[in-house]
C-alpha cells in the first residue's frame, strides 16, 4: 500500500474517531443532566418513538404520502393509542420510512448513493468544487436529521443541479444509454 493511500485511510479513521468522540461526549452531557431524555430533546425523543411505532406497523408500503392518511394521521392515531405526543416528526429519513415505507427508503438511499458517486466523479475533474458541494450537501443532510427541509430546500436542488451541470460541462457525465433519444 502506498503512503498516500495509507495517509488517506489514517485521515478517515481520525475523522470517524473525532465524530464518534463528539457523539459520545454529547450523549454523556445529555445524560449527566437531571433532565429526562424527553426534556433534553424538547419532546423530540417522544416524537421519534411515536414515528418508530408508525414505521414498524407499516414497514413495507408505509402509510401513504401526505393528503389523506399519511404520517400526520398515522402519528396522531398511534400517539393517542400509546399516550405519546400525537404529531409527526418531520425529518426526511423518518418521514420517508413512514410514508412510502421500505420502497421509499430504498429510493432515498439510491439518491444519496448516486449523489456520492457523482461527487466522486466531479472530484476527479474539479476537486475544490466537489469538496465544497459535498460539504454543503453534508450540512443540509445533517440538518435534515433534526428538522424538515431537505427535499423542500431549494439549496439542496440547486447544489445537485450545479453538480450535474459541472459534470456535464467536464465531460464526466455518464453517457446516454443505448435506448436514450439523442437531441
């Protein structure tokens, strides 16, 4: 293994270690206070629990997207049944798991994987741009774990569009498939 590859691996291990340490410290601080988990998370832990029950009850196909039914109605019913807060927690991973179910989660993961692959391709052509776009998407993704807005945020779609345009301009975009129409 070359020194460069070993250096990259060491950096990844360092970043993962620091992330794990920060998560552990945050958990210890939260538990060290006299607040309950519900109080420490401003009720979000109870919303996560309620949404987890909704997901478990409708694992494969979910509860339906918005409109009639959807996560809001299912969360209300589940919360009332179990004595929990009866409103949904609007975070993309939980909403996707609750509304379209396992198929939606697969599509969500496919979007994230395709974005990662596209960023890697862009990194071969314009590393600074790829790193900036990756950092921006990471911030949006982490923020979406605590609040809604990933799919609704124009910054998400603008970033994905800029990445796609940069790939197309560089010639790194995937070639059209044999069945695709040529313009």
